[in-house]
C-alpha cells in the first residue's frame, strides 16, 4: 500500500485530523508541517499499528529532520498495540545503525490495577434518509484489549447496502466520532437499539440487487451487522408502537406538506422510466395546441401526476415507499416531532392498505422530483409562450 493510501485510511480513522492529512497526498514533509508534533505523533502511532510498513517509511522520512526525529523518538512504545511496538523497535534499530542517538527507555514500574470500565463508548446510530433515500448507519464497539472498532454503512431501502467500511481507532477518537454524528448540522444521527439496527440492515441487505455484489466488508461482518433475532423491530416499527399509525386524512395531508417542503423525500423511484415518461407527458401537455384553456392544461398535467405517482411510488413500489415513510417517522420522532412522525406513519399505512389508489403523499413526492419540468411548464404559461389554436 502507498503512503497516500495509508494517509487516506488514517484520515478516515482520525476524522478530526482529516483536513490536515488529506492535502499532504502522501508527502511526509507536508504532512508533518500540517499536523504539528501532537497530530503527527497520533498519525504515526496509528500507521505503526495498522500499516506497519508505511509507518516505518514515514518514521524514517521524518527522522531526516531534527523536529521529525524528536517526534519519532518521543513516541510512547507502551501505548502502541503489539504490531506498532514491533514496528517502532525496527525503526529505532535502524536509526541506531545510522548513528542516531536513541535513548533507552527506563523500565516503568508495574502496578496492579483493575481495568477501567468504559460504559460510555459504543452503540448503534442512524441518520435520517437523505433526498436520494440513503442513510448512514454506524456501529461503534469498544475492544476488550483497548481501542475501538467502527462499522460504517450506507443503506437504501431499494438499493441495498451501498457502502461498508470497518476500521479500528482509539477510544478517544471513537468518542469524538460519535459526538460529531449526534451534533452535525444536517442529517444528525440518533442512537438506536442494536437489534433494531440489525433488523434494518438485514432488510436493506435483502433488497440488494442480485446483479451487484455486496461490499466485502459487509459480507465479512454480516453476522454482527445484520444478525438481529427473529421478529426484532426495525426503527420504523419502534415509532409505530410508540405513536400509532391511524391513517387519518389530515395526517396524510400533513405528510404531503412535509414532502413538498423537502423535509422528507423525494426518494427517486426504482423505475426511473416512470419519471421520464411523466416528464415527457407534462412537456407535451404544456405545448399542446389541443388544450384551449389554462385550466384544462393544468388539469391535464395534474392527471399525469396522479397517474404517474402511483406508478412511481405506489403499486409494486409501495412497500419500499412505505418503509421510507416509516423510517422518516422514526427520525422525526427522535427529533421530538411526534405529530409529523404520526403523519408519516399514517401515510405509510394508507399506502400499504391501498397501494394502487391515489395518494396525496406519492403525488407530492413526484411533484418535487419533477419540479424543474413543472416549473418550466408554469413559466411558459406565465410568459404567454404557449400558442393557442
């Protein structure tokens, strides 16, 4: 593996230093200048533990300068995992062979002590769905021997497991990572019970297209990530149990408002042909010389939207759309927006009970997805560009 590749791994494992690591692009001198002594020591220690050969190369490169040599010699061997300790000893032996004075560490007194309990670290986290229907799913585990392991997935109800990565890091870095997940401005994540996390991952994995391989990291850790017990509730199920899903018309109407306001959706449907066909029909209606009034034209466009929304989000696509509404309800519930969560649950239930019926929410989702086409038709009408017979 090249230094640039190892730097990228380190950036993913130490997110608070990522903005300093990535611009170095494999250049040791640029990296040290950007990180400074403290950041440099953290990155070098991580490389020695996780990519020993590249850690060796970086340590030797930094040893060419006085500041870099001081950093290398100042690393705490005892704080490294076994691979890191072995790698650092090789580096120090090589430096001695080059004539560099390498001080011998004084033996440290060993005091028997009980291991520290670390109840704060670890858990499962989910973000809301973004406009494309994808969400971030993260599982953090404290390792018994020290450090932490982070599993990060990108999930989609219809497209399956889009990405999966697994990396080891320090517990302090894992805590900072958890904090950023919970506090980021957009799409902040929320904690979720492990069995519900696993039930969701299992459902998304089941929808993964047969013609596309699952990510290798997910396959290797599938039992941990998707090993929910039979009958475990998904996050959407948790929201339904807590709030109910009565399909009242006013609640469904509120869910449609959320879709038009882009607070949920638009989640492009699996059948993109439905969108393309609807866009073409709307454009044709906007230019048609057979329609004699603006009101008729708008009614024709509205009819296209009603019909196409069922094709795109209802019918065979209804289970996927309903699941997306359920999961949006869970995120809204965790944000303290119980009424909006109930609206999404009501819309999901209405869609499941009548997948082929006209639905205000699916129509709103389609309107948002086709907003540029609808806007162009409206502008043509407003500017008088539509020629009447």
